[in-house]
C-alpha cells in the first residue's frame, strides 16, 4: 500500500514537471508614447538631409564636369 502511494506521488511529480510551456503572449497594438512626435521629427529631418545630400552630390558632379 505504501509502495503504491509513493509510486503515485512520484508519477504525479513527473507529470507536473513535464507540462508544456505557456504559449507566447499575443502581439498587441503598440501604445503611443510621449516621444512619438519627436521620433517623427527626427525621421523627417533625416529624410530631408538625405534629399539635400543627393542634391549636393548632383551639383558637385556638374561642377566637376564643367557644366
């Protein structure tokens, strides 16, 4: 009888250890923060800078070609 109870206890412990891991959390919508406006301004400034650098490159190319 004691042997059966010990075996059932061990089996229950093993069954508890072998349970599946919890599912990953569901993807949620990103919540807005106070920095969103600043990040948009930085992205816009980077885009303008890239555009201006391209314009400068074209002007430099025209100067080198003499035209």
